[in-house]
C-alpha cells in the first residue's frame, strides 16, 4: 500500500516513475510466481485423481507481459511530447495494455484458486462459490494465506506425477 500511495505522490518526473515501476515489478514478480507455482502443483496433482490437467498457464505470462508493457508505455508517454505524432498511438495503447494485464492478473488468480479447489474436492470442475472463496483469499494474500495454508500443506504432501 505504501508503494502505491508513495508512487502516486512521487510520479512527477520520469525518474520517480521509473523507481515506482521497478518497485511494482519487484512486488508483482514473486506474487505471480507464487500463484503460478500453486496453480501448477494443484493442476498436476489433480490430473492424477480426476484426469484434468491445467491449460491456463499462459494467463500468468500474459499478466506479467501486459503490466510490464503498461509500465514501459507509461514511461515512454511521459518522455514523449504531446505534439509528437506517435503520442496518440501511445496514449491509446496505454489503457489497452493495462486492461489486458489486469484481466489476465485476476484470471490467473482465478485459475490458481480453481485448481486448488479442484484438487481439494477431487473433481473435474469446482463449484463456483468454493472457487470464489479461494479466489478472494488468494487475492488478499496477507490475510488469506492464514486460511488457505492448511490446504496448501495438503497439496504439497500429495504425490506429484513425477513421484509416481
């Protein structure tokens, strides 16, 4: 929260925006890697019992690429004069990259929550309300980790495809 507030106050120069961008990427990278590893482990272990493996791994990459593109375009927009002919194109690409990045980010968290719920229920498809609850817990990770930690422990204790 401090980075968001501090970044929004500090953005006034290209240097401040660059520092803010790298700080956000430093937070986004490990969080996305954690969600991806949870998704991958749950999908692999679900494939053993219910015959369903995850095919939504591209969402995690798309989220990181979309948000990185937004941060790069934001810096380019700040350095470009409004009279430059490329400025309208950059201005149009900025919200598109943010939209793609944000939608992919939430879709990837949903995929991880769905995979964890499918693993726990040992079914091919998870019930919506269970996936929604897990999604909310994963989205608010500092609080939600306390609730889903026992589920993650059970997931990690289950044998994977490589071990069988």
